[in-house]
């Protein structure tokens, strides 16, 4: 009897051991599947986050850029006005124009918001940039606030600008024309560009009030009493405007008396009838 029981016992043990190894194998495989699944989910989440970070942001409109710029530099311009008697409207208009709303190369790489060149005696940092001539030397500042202070010192420290300080403190038109007359810029339209910026964005408010509440951005097209106008935005060309508004380029030029293709930021263009 013992001889008959022994084979069955051996067979039972073998079957038990086999079943245990199979179970372990299945569990191991199931665990690997779960781990791999979690890894895939983790990779998916990481890739989604990376994709969100690389998604291009909506570019700011010209008006939004101006509001952003004025929020930072409006109080600084007013501080300079109190100390050096330069209208804040003029300082801000020059800063906006010369720095390309804070996005120009000199503003970004050199903190230079007023296009001030090195000139004789400048001991600070230097950057070379094409302007009236190729590779001209411009000043580099530690921060933009230093650029604003140097702008004040630049105007108050040179005899050719002395007559400006005899003008009315709120006469931004005379200041704009005076800067061109004194040789601050070679662009013949420089005064007009400054005045346009001041009037379009009401920068003269900074000459009158300690704290200025910024108004919401204005649309690029405004309806006048007689003819709708288009306000030239950064990056606009006559061709792009005509294409965007479905107008004939020649008709747009005729309506505005433009003989070449020159337009400037803030310019109000009369829109011809379609």
C-alpha cells in the first residue's frame, strides 16, 4: 500500500509546484504590464506639459504693448520730469519710439531705450548696431531705469538742448520739434512721430497727473464721422494693410496722398470705398 501511495504523493507535489510557478509568472507579467502602463501614462503627461510650454503665445497687439510699457515706465518718466523738468509725455514717446515698444534689439540686449550712442567720453558698456551708419556704437546700461536717467542727463547736460527748458512744460509739440532742431534724430518725421504717439495714447496725461489710469486698448480701425480710418500697427506695410482689409493698394495710396510706400506707426490712414 505504501508503494502505491508514494507515486501519487510525488505527482501531487509536482503539480502544486508547477501551479505556483505559473501563478508567479502570471503575476510577474501582470505587474510588468501595470508598470509599463504607468510609465506610458507618465510619458504622456510629461509630453503634454512640454507641448503646452512650447505652444506659441498670442502676440500682443500694439495697444497692449503700449499699456504694458507705460505700466512699467510711466512712473519712471514722471520721476524724471519732477527732477529734470522734461515732460513725461516726451520721455515716454521717445522711449516707445526708440525702443520699438521695448522690443528692439538695443532695448533687449543693452537696456537702451533712447538710442543714445556712445559719444566721446562714454566709459560704460558698448554694443554695435546699424543706424545711420553700419556698426555704430551705442551705450549699454545695467537696467532700463538707468537708461531713463541717462536720457535726462543727456538732455540737461548739453548746451544744444538748453532752449528746450525755456519752453512750456506741457508744450509737447514744441518739445518734439525742438528735439529734431537740436539734432537728436536725423529722421525728418521725428517730431510728427512723437506727437502722433503722444496724442494717440494720451501720453500728455503723464504731464498733468501723479497717477495715470491707463485706458483700454483702442481698435486699429476707428469709425469717423465721414470716413473710417485705419491706425498703422507695428509690422504693418501698405501691402499687408490692403490685403487684410481687401483693398486695392493703389486706391489706398491715392486716398492718403502717398507716393512711395512709406508709413509710420500710429499713422491714421483714410480707407477708400470698396
